[in-house]
């Protein structure tokens, strides 16, 4: 947890994916999904510029589930894009809120390389805990966004 009571950025990203696990397995039996990877990279200012969620149905075969870009380029616009038949409105909303309010979390260190989180098949208990953490964090962020800034 960060000093402000919110989880670290890596923890909320991991929890968002675990809470959306059923949408990321695309109807396959959960036992067939070995891992989900979250790859992320930094912008020059030290904040996250992008993240990608990859799903492994079998060993060595990875499919891009979604990508979120903060900055547009000639190859993509800003925001979230799902790929390869994946979709999750809940994950899209959480990623949008988290990426737009990164300053509410402790960012991972920028070590001059991409970051990678590996998530294995979660238990029902982990899914329940991740869902609760995501709900609490979203509620907290939405409350902060709704409050007027007093100067």
C-alpha cells in the first residue's frame, strides 16, 4: 500500500486483471490459461506511457488481449484497445481510471526498461480479494475526482 492508502500501481493492475479473469480467458476453461502478463513502459517524465495485457492459452503462444496508451502515435490513439476477440468493459473502466490518475499510486521504479508482471491462474479467494481491492480503489479514486480542488 502507498502512503495515501491506495495500493501500488502494480498491485492495482494485477488486481484489475485478476478481477477480470473470466473475460480474459474468453470462454476457455480456466485451467487452460497458464499465465497473463502485464507489460508496461515509461514516458520520459517517469509516468507509465503504456501497458499491454498478454494471455497465454498454451506454452509459448501469447495473444495480446489489450493495450492502453497514454500518448497517441501514428500506429495507435490514446486509451484502451482490445485485440484478438478479448473484451472487458470492467477492465477498460478500471484501466482508464488508474492510468489517468497514476499519481494516486506508487509507481514502479523506471529502471530504463519495460516492466513485466506475471499472473498465474487465480484461486476463487484471490479473485474475490482482487475484486474487493479494485472496488475500493475505484471508489476512492472516483471520490477524489469528484471533489472540487480548494485553493
